[in-house]
C-alpha cells in the first residue's frame, strides 16, 4: 500500500497516461504502414511496441498504485521486465537491418535510453518488493515514471513527426559545408544499397 501522500500523484499520472496513450493510436492512424505484417523489416513494429510500452508502463503502475493493499513493487517488476524484453528485441532487430547511419544511431540511442530506464525501474521495483516501506525508492520511482512518459512522447513523435520535422536537418545547418558534403556522400552510398525503411 502506498503512502497517502502519493495518492494524488498517481491519480494524476493515471489520467495523463490515459490521454497520452491515445497518441499511439493517432500515430498508427497517420502511418498505418508501420503495423503491416508484410513490411520487409520488423523494426517499425518494434518501434510501435516500444512506444506502447513506454506510455503503458506508468499508466498501469499508477492505476495499480490506487488500488488499496496493492504491492506496487510486484506490478512495477512486471512492467519493467516487459520494457526490457521489448527494448532487447528491438536492439537485436536493429543489428540485423541495414539503415543509414543517422537512423541507426538515433534508433540505438532510443534503445539504450529505454534499457537504462527500465533497468533502473526494475532496481526500484526489487527494492519495493523487499522493503515495502522504502519511501526513498518510491520517490525515485515517481520521478522515473515521469521520464518514461516523456520518453514515450518522444517515441510517438519519432513515429508521427518524422515527416513533418527533422531535428537533424536543423542541427546540420551549424556544421561546416565540407563535413556536410562528406556525410551526404556517405548517405547517398548507403542509399544506393536500398536499406530497409523504418
């Protein structure tokens, strides 16, 4: 059972999570090709799955936290394990597909961040299982849940906003033209190899 001081926080987190979870359905509506089974690469499906997991993780934990006499550590252990498995499968898939280096680096960064977050979450979960009154771990977990929500929003933006706005294009404006041309040549060469699309 969580301390009464956290009840309002988890109630708000559950409400926010339900709203944010709708982002994934918007993403799928805008880009339905991401979930096609005949897609040549599994990477887009895993990206969608990681977005689902990131937004569902704090939502489920927050909902269970509001149930009286619930062991928060157990449900957090389950949700963090699901996140780790999803991120691990996505990492294995990323190694197998051929992508331009910029897309591969960005995808690898997302995977590393997710593995780190879910790993830390699992650590807090184990502490809450062993010591149910570990308030410090609960405080740390609440902060981490907010970060996981932000990560989920970033993943949804990666799915939905990829065609509308490219951060990399903005950042490359500050790179000297010679370096930009060398990278451009590299991406053209990799493009000629017909890499799998995300």
